[in-house]
């Protein structure tokens, strides 16, 4: 494993330990909207752990395929927190499709959170490549060969982008989580972690 990748993996282990402590030391309400957010936080954290496990075990194709579910969960969590009405929340529990198309959803969360084009910009710059990896498109196919042999061939920079991107997704859902539940100290700490991530 490359030394830069090792540094990110070690950084991630500390980050996850701290976030885990912040999450588990609090209690949370059990209404339906809260249950969805608790579930989304758990789902994203599990996908995040799987991505790091897969990369550490040289299974990059599967790791890259999980990047889209990480971000889809992140977007949906924000939409449930700030955009969904009570009928939509209840309908989700009836297994009804309540979510708008993704470009509409990110636009709505930008408006709800007064975040300019933040979420739209992330979606616009990453969604097509993430879909390609998830659905075995040409990016995924092209990285199955090395010198005409069927061997995975993922660049270090690509691996680092997935690792850092999913770390940021984990931090962003934690920020939403603590903000939504009014855990101000934890929220402030996570915001500092986001601001200082690249230091």
C-alpha cells in the first residue's frame, strides 16, 4: 500500500473513533424523521467502513462502486432533514418513492440550507463518474487491465480521491446529524474537523 494512502487510512481510523464516541454518548428521539436520519447515518458509516476495508484488501473496483451510495445517502439525509414534509416522511415508511430526481433534490437542499450551489456543484462534478463505477461503465471496465492482462489498475490519485471524498461525506452527515438533533458541542467539533481536514 502506498504511503500517502496509508496516511489517509490512519487519519480515517482516528476520525471514525472520534465520531463514534460523539454519536454514542447521546440519546436521540424516535419519531419517524429522526429514525430515518439515524438509519442514514448508520448506512453511510457502514458503506464508508466497507470502502476502506475493500481498498486495504486491494478490491478497489468494489470500493469505487460504493462511492455513489455514500453520496446518495448523504443527499437524501439532508433532504429528509430539511425538505420532506410529514406526508412524505410517512410515505417512506409505506415503501413509497418520495424522492425527487437527484438534480432537483440537490437544488432543493441548497435552497433549504441556504448553501448557494454547494450541493449542486458536488453532484454535478461527481455524479456521472460515480454512476459509471457503480454500474460497471467504461471507467470501471478500463481499470480492469494492466499491460493487456486482466488486472485491476487504479491510480493512486483516484484511490486517494475516493478515500478523502468518502471521509468528507462521513463528516458532512455527522455535521447534519448533530445539528438536526441539537447536539451543539458535537456539531461544533465536527465543523472544526471539516475545516481542518486537509491540515
